[in-house]
């Protein structure tokens, strides 16, 4: 089979398209393996849809399914435009969390996000205030003065307790933030997480810590632009096609 590897702000994905929907969990786990496979945070399969440009199947690197992935939405929109699945620099497609619209301008891709939902503002863990926010997938968010140290064992415990990704956030100023994320399905810290950065922005914006648009640096140090206009949240940044591979299964 042939598949394309994409990088989106530090998240990497294996992407291909097919005519049929089916369970590809085992394939995702095999291909995402960084030693015996291609290596990626996740795998995305584009399948036809009657109403939209396409529908996606999204798998984490452990083979589990996920409803939504912000950075993957940008990579997939670029892939779809390049393959002629969508046209004129735009893509509208169905994810497990809902419909995503994206605009492709060269390597810069802007995706409109699923409307965030603040689930719980009153979580206390280790004396810190955490918010649980659903941005298509659930995220725990805490704001700290320093995020240089990320206790992954503690993050893993919180991930298990709340079945959510875990984000630690630093507010630099009204226009800039730093975010680090422990992702379920990868079960480790990743270089970036689009839905996690949106969740971090939602909390900071609702608490008046940032303006209605901000630039976020994840661990990869690749800049992400997040904004809220009339209740619509957008996620923008650069994507790159890394390579096209012929894979023997």
C-alpha cells in the first residue's frame, strides 16, 4: 500500500484514502510503530461521503479511535486538496466529533474547530485548579508560572482518572502562550496537540488572561495561531508533507 506522512506543528500522521470504511485499528498500531512501522502519532483514512468532501477515520498510535484531532484536521485538509478530493483551497469533512471546515493556503492551513464545551471548572488536584474542557476530545488544563518540569507519571495518573489528555500552560502575555500536552492514545507527551492548545486557549480566554487571538508554542516550538471570532474557534499553522511511502503489510 501507499501512504503519505505529514507533520503538523510536531504531530505526525500517516494519511491515505480508500473507498470503504472498516476497522483499521490493527493496521494503525502497526504503521504508527516507530521501530517496526512508519512511525506516527496517528493514522487517518479518508473515505467518501455523500454530503461532504470526505469522512475520516482517525486512529491513535495505539490503535484506539479518536473523535477529533486538531492538527490532523489541518494535515488532512492539505492532503485532500493535493489529491483533488477537495478543491479550491477549501475542505469540508466529517469527523467523529462533527464537521470541520478548513482553508489551505500553501503550507498554512486554518481549521475551524468543534465548539468547545467547558465540562468542569472546579477540579482540584495537588492544590491546583484544573478545568476539564471538551474540544472534540476531553482535556484537563492547568495554568502555571513554570512548565519546564512536566511530571509524566502524574500526568498519566490524571489521564487515567479523568480519561482525558493533560495540558500544562504558561501565559507569557496577552498574545502568547506555552503549552505542553500528555496525550491519551499515544500515552506520552507529544510535541504538539491541536485540540489541547485550543482547550488551553479557551480557559485563558474565559479567564481574561489572553485576547481573542493568541500565538501558542507547543513543545515542538512551531507556532500555532488560535482565535475566537463570534464564538467560532480556529486553529492555524504550517503543515508539511514529509514523504510518500510504499509499505509492505
